[in-house]
C-alpha cells in the first residue's frame, strides 16, 4: 500500500481507502440495495483492508440509520490505533427540527452520537456531509473548531460542496482564525469529471486533499455493464442506479478502459481506480464492496502503474466539455509564462 499526505497536514492516509456504506441496513430499503451486509461479513472486509495496509476507513452517521457506525465501533475494538477514522454529519437522523443540518446544536449532538457508536474518544477526520444554506458557515466552523480544541476531532473536512462554497468556508476560517477544512470528499470518476472545471484547481491551490467516493461510478466501471445491459443482475448498480451516467458516452469510455486493462492483465475496476489515483490532486480513492473478492481486486489498483500512453487514451475519451469561461479563454487568452521560460 502507498500513503499520501492528507492535504497540507502532517498525517498520511492510504491511497486506497475503505468505504463502509455497504455495512448493515438489511431490510432498510435503500441500504439493503446498497449492501445490507451483516456484522461478520463487514468484519471480514475490514480485516482484509487492514491486512493490505489500508488505514483510512470512512463512514457517516446516516449510513444504515447509524447501524454502520455501530458495526464499525465493534469491529475496530483493539485495532482503533491502526485506523485513520473518518465520519460525516449533516443528514437527518431524527424527527426533531434540530436533527439535521450544520447548526451548533445538531453538530454537537451528532458528534457525541458518532463517538458513542464508534466507541472512540476522537474522530480523525470529521466531515460535513453537505452545505447548510440555513446555518451561517461561521457558526458551523466555530463548532468544528471547538471540537478540535476539545480533542474530540483531529481534522475537519467537507463533502459535496460547490467550489464557491468551499472557497467561502476557507476564507471564513482564515478571517476568524478557525480550523480550516483539510480535505474534500467528492464524486469523481472516468464518467464523472465535473470536478475538473472548478473544484480540483481550487483544491490544488488551497492545499486540500481530495478523497474520491464512487470512483467506479457505482459499479458502472467494473466491466459488468455492456450496451446490452448488466452482465451481473446482482450488481449494485443494477439495483441502485447512482451516480448518474451518460450511457452513450460511458460505454465509449468503457471500450477504451477494457483495452487499457487488457494491456496490463488487470481488471477494468483496477484500471479505473489507477486512473483516478494518477490524477493530480487526488489523495485517496474510497472503495466499497459486498464481497471479499471485490475488495481484493480493488485493492490491487494501488500496485497498478499506468503508462503515459494509457493515461492519455483514458484522458482523451473521458475529457469533459469545456464550460464558460474556459472555452472563451482557450486560444484567445493564452497562459502567460515568465520571460525566458
């Protein structure tokens, strides 16, 4: 396993991380379709990941209604120090008016509940799951800052934010001298490169890490899907169609992905993950699985080195269309270079 600095912090996380969205939730509709794994199956997956050198394990208080954190807390007994533990808060976790969002009241309660379920005295990376349009970001950041000062949180991160929201939060942290976000957890894949437009340049400029979720586009990039349909009807994406994919373009990308994978004797999934890991600004890719063989295959991406040719082919077929103002800048306003460069 390889490790990389988390943003501009002094801490290192594994380049392949374990996502736990498949843990627990049996019989709970959405969670059952995503995974619904029992305790023993979840315990086996965590063991495989840790044995392969994974140290970043990601969860959220909303997964399986809190049962996912409960599982993880039990599983990590005796192994907590081997893990850089990340969780998230924002989603509704109760029926009350303050059981959702990023207010001081909800965040404080949510953190205490996560600590209790995870059976730990601290969270290594506490992430806000989305932007709260009702709560001033100053209130949210002050609450997170308090949690760090109390020793209950080591670092704070964000997830699912527009670039302008993240930039605003970073500016407030600097102005108010609060803890700043050290990372963004976001969707990014060969068939979903929206981050290229605004977010990735911001992350690189501000020194934040990028933790990629759904790097296989919910299973679309595993090779189990053809233009005729799913080759495996039990595949997660066959039951839970998310994230959205432009299928016509997606299958063109899959054609190239399969070619590159065959060149290395690798699986399409490993190759798609290796492409994501090679992208500038990507810290880790978060993989989830329902079976040990799926997880072992995904973990193999850490050892797959794609060539310049491989990356060029994959970049070309997946290149997102330029958005304004990029298309206005291209050609008409070339980038300046220092004199003599």
